[in-house]
C-alpha cells in the first residue's frame, strides 16, 4: 500500500495552489533541484566529457527506461528513453509499417492526440506509397479493424475526455486481423496500471513530464515487444548503432531496444527524471488507481451537485476513464482562467473542455473538496464573466 | 575585439585541468547553474504549467535560435532549436529529397560524422524509392557533384581531422548542378566564422553542446534558407503546426522556420543554453578565429618539435582547418589516457586519432604550452606504455 501523505511530502507545491494539471506537467519532486544541480556542477562541471562514462550518462536512457518499464509491465531491456513523444510515434510507425508491407491503412481515432496524427500524416507523405490514415470515432475503432489495417495506432487515454480504450481487447482484435499496434501511453504511464506484456502491445510510446513528473520537455520513451527486437530502426542514429564509437560508415543496429536510441540524450532532463523515478520506484500502481478513482468520483459528484451548467465530458464509469475528468461548458476558457486566478490550476482544451487531472502522489481529498468549492463559487456567481478571463493568450 | 581574459572568467574549469575537448562537450558557463535552478525552482516549481506562457518557455526555441543565427550568418526567423542533431539531419534531408523528386543521389563524404550517414541510410530504406548515398573521399567531393545529385550533405569541419570544406564554393557548385545542400555545423558553430546566407546554404543543422557550451544533450538547431520557407516538414509535429493549441485533426505547417519544430522542447537544457548564449552575444567570431589559429599553430609547432612520432592528421594550412588539431599515433588511445590522467583532456577517435579542440573563450596560450609540455613528457618517456592506459572502456 502506498502512503500518499509520504509521497505528497516529496513534491514541492506552491503555496495556495491546488494543482489539477499534473496530467499536463507534473510538479517538481523535492529531490529534483539537487539532482539537476549535481548533474550540472559535479558531473558536467567537474568531470566534463569524461562524465559520459564516469557519471553513467551514456547508460541513463536504458537504465531509466527499465524503471519506467516496471510501471507499464515491460520486461527489462525493452524500454529506452529519448527524443520527444512525436519522434517516438514516428519511429514506431515507420518501423511498424515496414513490417506490414502489403497493407496501407493506419487506423486511429479522433481521440488521439493531434501530434500522433500529424506525425503519421507527415510520414505518409514522405513515403509516397499510398498509405492512408483512417481516423474514426473512438467508439468505432473496434468495428474498423479490418484486414487492410497495417497498424492500429491509438492513445490509450483520450487527452480531452479521459476515455480509456481496452488495450488488451483492441490489440487482440488487431492481431487477429493481422495488424500491429502502437499504444501512446502519454496519459497512462503513472496514471493507471498498464501491462504492455499482458496486452501484447507491439509498440508503446509515452512521455515523462506528465504523471511521471520529469519536468518540462523531459524525454519520451519507447517500448518494443521482445518479439520485434529485430525491427529495422527507421531513425538510425549513432547511439542506436551496435558500436557507436567504432565510427563505422555503415549503420548496424544495436541489440534489442538499444537500436531505438537515436542521438545524444538530454542529460539534465534525465537527471530530473531520475529524481522523479526515485518516488515512483516505491509506488504500487493498483493503489494509485484506487485513490485516483476515489478522488475523481468525489470531484464529479460535487461538481454535478453544485454546478448544473457543467456537463460531464468523461465516461461516468470510472473503469472506463483514465486519471482525469473533463467537463464541457461554452465558456470553458473563461471559467478555467477564473479558477487559475484563484489557485486551482487545471487546463482548457478547445473548444469547450475544462480538464482536471487527478494525481494521487500529491493530491488529497481535501484538495478536491476545496477545488470544487472554488469552482462552485465561480459558477454560482458568474465570476468567470469578466473581460480579463475571456482574453485568450496565444498559448493556453 | 573580444576580451578573452574576461570570457575565460565566465566559465567554470576544474582545478588542474587543461580542457582541449570543448569541441566535444563545452564546459559549464558560471551562470548556467543558477539559470537552470531558476528554470527548475522559480519557473517549473512555482509557475507549473503556466510557465509555458509566463516564463516564455514556448518561445525559447525561436528566441534562442535567433541568437545562434547571429553566429552563423542566418537572418532572424530562420533558425529554430529542437531535438538532436541526428533528427535535424533527417528532417532536413527528408524535406530536401522531396524538393528534387527526379534525382536519387545523396552525395556525402567519408569525413562526415557517422550519424549523418546513418540517418540518411535509414531514410533511404524507409522511402524505398531507390535513393543512393554516395560517400566519397573529402577531396573528391567537388569532382562528384554531378547532375544526378539531389542533395549534397556535408559536415563543414571533419570531426576527426578538422579539415574545413569550402561551404560557399561547394554550395555554388551544387546549385549549378541543380542540387540542394545540407551543411552540418556541429564543429563550426562557435568555432569559426560561418555565413550561411553568403554561402547560400539551403539547410544547415548543428548542435549546441560543443563550442556553444549548452551542456550534455543540449538541443540541436536547424536553419532553412528563406527561399525554402515553404518546405514541407517531414517530421510534422504539433509544435510546428500553424495553431498547435487548436488541436485540429489535420496538420497545417506554421509560418517559416516554426514548421521545423516538432515536439515539446527540453526547457532545462534550453535554460543552460541561454546562459551560454549570454556569453556568445558579446563575441566577435573574427576574433575567435584569429585566436583559435594562434593557439592551434602554437600547439602544432610545439608538438611537432617535441614529439616526432606523432603525425599531424589535420591540414597544415590553418585556413583549411576548423578549430581542432588531430595527430595520429598507433598507440593514440593509450597516449590520450595518459594525458587525461595528467589533467590534459582531449579525446581519441578510432582507430588512431588524438583530437584536441581549441576554444578561445576559455583556453589560453599558457594552457597550450603546458599541455604540450605534458604531452612531450609522456612521449619522451613512453609514459603511455602502461596496462591501465591500454584497457579500453566500453565508451570512450
């Protein structure tokens, strides 16, 4: 059983803030500043170039990858860090399409995060081989897994609604139809129990700065099922080479997941991630899930009771949701600004979604109660209806 | 005129170290630890998700890109940060090949850094369109710019020998033959004067952790000539979208260089880079070049006088070199280990290259004299001939 009072004490949370946006950017683990400073001063500063060996930088992508692997049911040696999630989607997709040369359809859904769709669109245009990105409604995915599908590419938890796909069932169905699967775990890793092995996922990708709390722009990760360890890496960078420091003119892929490495990894970001994973190492994902459901159910009940004009956009059944809850309102943007100005930080997703993330490591039932009270007050008194809350910044 | 005593005082250099490997990983700018801590604590810690706007994180790739642009002769709005150099090579190459659909040859040379060649090999295999990577000796490049070349892809300064290509002449020749150019500035940016505009380079890419001193795994940069601002981005990630936060299902490229952004940028690494660029902003590249030649000429003269068994691997003509000097020796690895154990840090490149970088911002003539004295002592007394210097670590 995870002690949530203890884990909360391991995070820095600003005074007066209730943070319901850990699904977008997790807060600072208290150990992170010192760990990053160590990387900057003791490692980079004192060891200089020799730190790639002496401080173990070169092995960090694999070492930290294994620690993330534990959270998603991946065996050792099947997860590696690097790049951004967009790049990792591209990398998985380019490899997967090659494994199904006779098929031309990438099946996804409208609940996928746009960058996944964009990267697929870009790859399709580059390949010029007549591939098609077929994007259906989330509820229609199962019915569209046809024999022409090369790859089923989905984000397990919808970034807007929190709707949770059944990874095992859809993967089984994809395999039965001869297709491969790529699962984006951006809103799953550290949010809900994931078992890529049991689900028989072929590829999985994810990011570390949301529920895993690695900090802004932390590296992404990629999982490749052991069965596909001999996949050809489309992004064949030198650190995925069998012998990077032999400087051979010809690329020869490294063994297993090592071949999914590309370029020089971001050491300072990895140092912050390392501090974050020190917290995760002691955490039981089943306990996280139970607490997340407790928090989000309480939130829904209170909001629905007090704010009748807010419409639940997430599945009502907690087992069909990830670790976030969304409500719709035509003035969602202004309402979120009013919340943020009162210290309740969630986020807004166009056109009308108010999104709230539930992160048991540092969020308490008292936080949830207080957040709903502030939201109720805003809604009851139309406190969102002020010009300064309606003016949209370029980036939201 | 740049005051090198003043710039040296802006770097932390470990006690007892003469650092001749700033061409691999630059040292810590003294302002970097505080700037990174600010990003971690004051920005990430206190502003949380709102820092993307409030702390200006979202605009950092373009803002810092412009500051690098000044060092390479690129106009504002033509350079952007992100990803690794390997990814940026791939991005430039995928776009460039599309701009020359009738041609199938990528011309490069054996002095190119292997990852550039590897990324090209991976792209060619993915495309399956019969492209060919033609790799010739550096001195044979000009003679091989034939009418079937789609893209001339070169690293301006050879990572092993320091040999410098004539960017303007080769680009002009490539253009006359109807080819595009991609210049890798990994060993050029911050090392020598570069003018991508005058040279009429089509694409340029580079890294920031060598001469620019951004720290381990700092982000890469990409330049696209204004004439090609409408290039189709092959890596079409959400932050290159015209309106990333509209979450449209279809990719529409942003204006100009913005479209070369892909995923969420590494904020902590960019913070370190920002501190490094504060130093570069005041620097005159002509003064850097003059000082670099002074230092490297002195080094060559002293080494050749004192160490007859070391053979110069770099061009003797300083105007044909970048900012590094390499010597060959059959026991190069052991010699470099002996040097490092005595505080002189250079690096070894297989099979027999001892490589020394000259970085005027923090390297003095006295450092050079002292380094050559230590090297002479090692060579005169065969001090490298010890078992502990011959045992190669997995990573060197």
